[in-house]
């Protein structure tokens, strides 16, 4: 599976993310596990002001499988594997790929912030991130981000962290995960 396919499938499953990579930028040895095994969430889309949009929420379940999280949605149950790494207090980089896919084919990344017993997620699409960077006068190359078609590609964890922190500091979250 190609990175573009992962992005389109993941977005449909509320796992959308702005950044992609080939290979894993988060390794199990570096991962953090702040979500309890068996956690269930109701997922709400947020509008551009960070308020809940008038869309039907989705159900998500997260379990541990060894060193990996496995996340499934209530709609079709398609599993995704992922890891989290804390990049600042309460802020985590999240890496996901299809559970039955080859992670060498590519990963998708987003940022989540613990919000009480739930989470907020930043995962704007790449063109929105590019527009935000341009509006703030920041070149993508300063963050270690390159463009491949309509994908924002990061080659290393340092670049990913820089880009995620830029999004956190300059954009609103797009999704809210409410613990059930």
C-alpha cells in the first residue's frame, strides 16, 4: 500500500493526519503508553474554532497488542496499529498505519493532547498546514517538511516534533476524543 492510500483510508476512519513518513519515526522502545488497554472513546469532529461540529460522533476502541496500540472504529472495525511518544508535557506524537499493512509502506502522524480523561487531536490536511505556515511566514524547510504531491513528508522524528509543535501553537484541534 502506498502512503497516499494510507492517508485516504485513515482520514475516513477519523485517524486523519497531516504528516507522513516512510518507515517508523516512533519505535516501540521510545513509545509512551498513556491510553489504558481497552479504552473506548466517542469521537467528535471540531469546527475551525475548536467547537464540536454538527456531525454524528464515531466510536473508537483502543487495545494493546504487545508494544503496539490497535485502534478500531465502530463503523467498520478496520484496525490500525500505532504508537505514541510524549513530545511535551501532555502532548503526544501519534504514529499509525493499517494493522495488516507493511509499516515500511508509510505511516501517518498527528498530535494529541490529554484533556482530562479525554484527548484533543490536531491533524489538519497538508494543504491547510502549508497555508498556516505561509500565513505565519515560516518555510516548510525550516521545520524539516517536504511536499510530495499533496502530502507533507517528514524524514526524522526531530522534524516531526517541530512541525507538530508548530501546528499546536498556531492551529485549533480538529477532533475530540471523549472517554466512555
